[in-house]
C-alpha cells in the first residue's frame, strides 16, 4: 500500500469519526435541549404550560420524582413552598385587583395644519377607588395641566373621568368616573399614625404602563419631609424600599392587612428609576383632604386672610420671612393692624409687614408658614411676630376659612 492510499484511509476514518460524533451530539441536544455551542438566537423557548408539546403529561415521571407530574402532588408542592408571608401578599393582591386603575392625562394642543385642538398624552399614573360613587384618588402631579382624563379599569375598559378637585400642596387629586362601574371595589382605608419602621408594605400600580404591578418592601422611615408638586414641603411622608417607578404615582401603599396606609408619590433617584427610596403621602392626610374635595370641590383650610409675596422675590430682596403683599380693608387682619405693600408718589413699592414667627415657630419662608397653619383649625387665635422696618411687634389674629 502506498502513501497515497494510507492518506485516503486516514481521511476516511476521520470523516467517519466526525459523523458519529455529530450524530451523538444531535441525540444529546434532543434529550437535553440546546447545547453549549448553540447560538442564543437559535435556541427555541420552551413553554411549560398545558398546551406546550414539550410539557409532561399528568402522571408521567419527571426529574423531580415518579409522582411529581400529578396535579395533586404539584398543587401540594406549590402550597408547601409558599410561606405565610407569600400567602398574605397573594391574598392582598387578589382582594385589591379591582381597586387600582391606570390614569392617562390628555392635554389639548392646537394642530398647526388643521387649526384644531387635538388631545395629546401629557402624562400617566395610577389611582385607587375611594368609594362606590366612582371617585378615584391620585396624585395632583398625575393630572396637572390636563384637559381630559381617561381611566383604564382592571378589565381593560377605558372610561372618561372628570376632575372633582385637587390640593396641590398635598399632591392629592380626586377624579370621578363618567359612568358607574359595578365591579370596582373601594380600597380599605387604614391609618398611618401608628405605623412602625420595619413593618411590611405592598405597593400596587402601573409602572411604565405595565398594569397592576405589585412590589413588596418595608417602612424604611417615618416623618420625612419632601418638596411637593405644589411648591411647599409635604411633611410626615412614609419612606419605603418597595420598588416604585414612573407610573406608580397615585397608586396605593398597603399594609399586611390589605389596608391603605399611603399613596405612592415620589422617589429619590439620580436615574429616574427605583433606587429603593420611595415616598408616600400618609393615609391620615388623605383621609382629611379627600372628603373635603368630594364635598366642596376644594380643601377648606385655616388662613390668615391676607396675600403674600412669593418666596423668590423675598430671597432676591435678601429677606427672611414672609412679606405681606395685600390686606383687604374689610378684614379682621386689617383691623388687627397688618399692612401690605405700599407705593410712594413716584409709584415705587415699599415693603411694610414681614411675618417672622407664628406663635413660637420661627418663619423663614412661606413653606414654614403653610406648615405652621396646617396643624391649626379655623377660628383658632394665633400670635404673629411682625417686622416692619426693623421694629418688631406682636399681632393676635383669628384664623379664617381660606378663599
């Protein structure tokens, strides 16, 4: 046998070996799924449901044991794997599935070519059912500057809603559905006064438009103060590590009893996505504000009965305190001696009274004054410390209803 014949035999043997290896590898892939060398784009997803041809039929033996495929043992295994905490979460989600909605804020914009107003989505968020009259509670910033509001229900039906009223300072708004929807369930109202750091919370909403998404966490801190959409600080906010993202605003924060303890409102994040630091308006604030909005269309708050200069102007002028802009002549504030801005003969404005304290609380801005008033009632008598050209005086005044 010559060298050429030897080479031919060797090449034939190598080819036969590769063919046998390929057949064996093909058999392994059929038995075990895509191999390590299979491109990801070519790997076929396996749907493990009852309609999938790859799903084991009931009663067949699987890798988990000879009886793991039976419905009875599968259910038992599932129940055995659920912890008490998991069962609690699942129960709460089931009971609130008809209590959370998705809100789309539409704003009319003039069409340049057709000279007509067209509704354009301005924003979106979540909301929850307050009562059986069709009232939906959400954040003020979810509906801010909107002209039309569409509410997507749990069954995917869309219903137009009207704005009943809002309190921008507390970032709370109330909508009312344009038609009665019998399947909606009002959320159970709890309390936030007795919350404790470390207790379990559940957040439900529509982050990034994904309907009815559930996340779980704990109360991370209480009594937080955060700047709100209305330009003043919202006090006593609940901090939670439950994942909250864009679209969660206005959704309910629930405790382990499935009761409302807050409304998911904002996050602290450099990227705009969840960082584990979220904040919710406490339900005790919501319980005080929402009934007033439903009854009166606005919030009735205690007020001094005067008008103020914006904090921006005060800071520009280098003034700490709240500058009084105008005092109606027929008001008890005027009778008590409070005075607003005045003009000289040349039309120049002069500052007169500056509020620097409210009872024993020092006032450096309108934010301070607003939150000092927040804990008072209409008819209360308070003492203001007023500075006018460096002269300090005390003025007693009765709080009136805000106009």
